[in-house]
C-alpha cells in the first residue's frame, strides 16, 4: 500500500537529511583510508503505459532524465546495467545522455515471472535494442538470443538479482541497476540485509536506492526515494499520480 502524500513529503525530507549525514561520514572515511568507496544504485524505470513491453510515456522520460541529473550530481561515471526490456533500457538511455556512460544489458535483473513456465513478455533482441538506441548500448553486453526466463520468481528471482549485484561489485567501480519494481524490492532486501538495516519504502517510478560498499566490503545504506522528482510527477505507471493537480 502506498503512503499518503503528506507522509511521502516527510519521507523525502527525512531521506534528504539522512543522505547528507551518511554521505558526510562516508566521504570522511574515504579520506582517512585513501580508498575510493563504491557507490551502488538501484532504480525502477520511468512511467510506462500498460500492456506488453511499451516505451516510456513523455512523463516517464522526464522522470528518467531527472534520475540522470540526480546521478550526475553524485559524479556518477560508473557502469549502467539495464534489464533488457524496452522501458528499462529507455530509462537507462536517459541516464546515459546525462552521465555519458554506456549501457550493459543485464538479463539477471529482468522482470519477474508471474507464473512458472510462462514468460510474460517475449523480449527484444540486442540488435533490436541497439537499433532503437544507437550508440548507447555496449557491444560487450552479449545478450543471449532467448534471454527471458520462465522461472523468474521467488528465491530464484532474488538469487539472480543478488548475482547481478555481486557481478557489479566484482568490477570494483560504481554502478547502477536499472530494473523493475520487483528488482528494486529484491535488491533492497538483499542490500539492506547485508547492511543490517530495515527499510520499507514505496517503489514509485524512478525510485532510487543508494548504498555504498567500503574498502572492507561492508555495505552501508545512504538514502532512497524520489526527492529529485516534483511531487506532482511521482507515479506508479498508469495508476493515479501520487498528488493530483487541480485545474480551474
């Protein structure tokens, strides 16, 4: 269940304050150890219409652009890993436009399967996505021809998200996973478990979750939310907006 608008504003303020405190502590720690702390981000795609594997709405692209600006403000220049669905790749492209990073297609963070043995959406090929977004997708992606899983739910689903996180960490730099609501929830569960904190938040379009990994490999929570998006533009796909605007 989603929070009421008033509660969400308080959450945004809270996460802004918490972010500043944690980031200050992390930067101090990095200066003392002279080792760069790795930033771990996970985000949901922008607003999309219902059905199939559609492109983002105009608002969804704006949300994704604001997400890119938020990452740019953090000096993000790491890897972008995107679920290979159109809406997630398009979100990643908006981030790449702002940050200049390349996109790696990562099937491990694809949408969950609702019923065993029956993939919800066929999915597109790497060639189709590269043609749709020329110059943005890394050729090192190596997306398999049949990349859609038919068992992507429960513990299997969480295991794949965990593997994607570990693959990102193994490279040693900053990275972001651009996935779906289920992806963010799974990553939040995995990373908050490693950080030994409890986090319960609504996952709106382009919700950003932010952790850091110290030189010792320990994970710390920094912030989460949609504070970089105007409140009237916070959405959950084609459901009613968080705050509806009244026109006279």
